[in-house]
């Protein structure tokens, strides 16, 4: 499997634009203009200060637009509560504000000098005005201007659109060291508990595309546990 990543050697969004082709710069400026002319803007807040109820509702709307099925905002809110508990110190949110209030968001993690945009959500209005690329892609690229950030890991899906905006494709690999003794037993127990939780979560949201995003988070946590046990 491949995933898209962007190196961030530039110090501003304008410098990023100069790394694109002429057509790429024209498209990016047009998408930003459509977004801004419709009255939208992006604000950065910490996850701990974000409105989790609004985020849950917007994520549910995004899932419905992709799958055609209703998603449980109560369940999504519980997932967000867990994210705050586990990752609140390394997570931030790009909030889209518009004429009707909050219209979208993108939840991003900072880890090991990299940005990882993950959960997102949009209402129908902002989605029609290039909400995804402004709220997720361009907002995260702006964060990438931080000298403490070396790269942005976009992950798989819509790879062609990401590559056309300057990203490159990389193999998506996971390495697991074979362990022995008590550490190996601990790792197996952690992995089993994670798979058990994942199965329960999949059952609760059976048929929804949100299962993939929840599973992605769980697998990320499992990899962290595996690395910790392998050190």
C-alpha cells in the first residue's frame, strides 16, 4: 500500500505555492478564492478547546455524504472524548468558520516532527466551496510552515489529487520485532486487547465508512505499543 506525504522545506504558504507547477498554483489560488469569497476562513485551536459536539455532528455529515447512511453522533463524540484523553497534548484542530458558524474541521496530530491529518467533517455548504482542500490540505500545509515540522503524512486515498498538489507517494510499511519472554507476552496481550476493541467498534458502526478511520486510529495506537515493547 502507498500513502502520500509532503516534505515541508518552505517557511510560508506562498513559498509552498512556488513549489507547484503553473497549473498547480493557478488551481490552488482558485480554490482558495472560491472558499474565501463564500465567506469562509480557517482558525487553529487546540483539541482540548474545540467544540467536540460540533465536530461529532460535522463528522457524521461527512460520513453520510460518503456512504449515504446515518452515523451516530453519540458514538463519534465518545471516540473524540477518547482522543482527547489519549492524544489531547499532541492534537490540534483546523476549524472552518463561515456565515452560518462552524462549517468544518480537520483533526491533526503532531508526532516526531510530522503532521498527521486524520478525522475531518464538513457541512454541505462548505463542501460545495472547496471545503475539503481548504480545511484539510491547505490548512495543514500552512501548519507545515512551522520550523518544527519536517513533513506531512497524508495517508492513503485520493492520491492523485494529493500528488497534483505537491505530495509524493511512499510505501506504507509496518515493522514488528519478534520478541521473547515477558515482553513478548505483554505485546501479544496488548495486540489482542486492541483487536478485541476494534471488533466491538466495528460491530457498533457496522456498514459505516467511519469504521476505517476508527480502525486506523486503533492500529496507530497498536504500533506505538509494539514499538514501546520492542525498545
